[in-house]
C-alpha cells in the first residue's frame, strides 16, 4: 500500500532586519509585530488545511523558532527538532548591511547574483550551493525518513535554506532557482510519495 505524506515548508514571519532591508544570515534577530501576525495567519491556514502534522523541524535561530511556536498555538503542540543545518545561509561580510546601500556600492547585478544565484558566494559567506550541502543531507536523512514512516512534517526555516530544499524537491536547475523566492509567512505544501518524491505542490492561502 502506497503512503502519501505532506511536507509543509514555511519561511518565518517578517524579522526586524527584513523590515529594515538588511542582510540577516546567521544574526539572531527577532520577529516584528507584523511578522508575528504573519505567523498567526500561517497557523490559521495550516489548521484550516486539515493536515495533521506529526513532527516539526526548525533552525536554531529565534525568528524561526518563534514563528513555529506561534503556529503551534493554532495547530497544537507536536514534537520539535531544532538543528543548525536549517539555518539561513551565512551572508558573510554582507550581514547587517542595507541591501539598497550595498547595491549602490557593488552594483545591482552583483548584489542580485549574491542573493539569488546558486553558486556565487557573497564575500566570506555561503552560496546557495554551500547552504544546500548542509540542508539536503539533513533533509534526506531526517525529514524524508519521517515521511517514509508515514509522518506529515512541518519545516519552519529561512528563505535560502528553504529555497535549497524546494530546489531539491522540485528538481530545479541553477537557472530556475534564480527566480524562486520563499515569501515570509506563506505555507507551501508538498505531497510526497513513499520514495520521497514530490507528487504535488500547493500554496495555502
């Protein structure tokens, strides 16, 4: 008998540095009031979806953990596994800098490449490829193992750690991932078959 499970990827709600248009990376900044509202809305959407999640994964950064805690007020408490493998990509020398100011200094195209490309690293930071080298082994060994045991999994993390996982699930090319973004506070649900392959994708709204 085939087992179909669900994985929900949820980027944390708006953080203080999202609001201030700054590169965040591994800096541990809090949610804004709007980010908390986004998390509440996500919790409502997930509850209304009718999916019962068995386990949740998150990074070790406050903005993701707080988002998950707010969501669980709506969905009920489930076991939570925190792991730095799901942390945002490390932006190196760009962390804390305003994105618009950085674009003026280095040029729009260079900053776009740092932010969106697969294999171009920001100075002293991680590329999406580097990020994927830690997220995907963790995803395969832990999260997909859970789905193969029949568990629905909620993953609350960050724009680039989730982009790297979505790239893997959707088999995106390096060119396709350039234009792929994970909006804050929007649950994206993947149906997963017994082999760990994606069979369907939907956005909860």
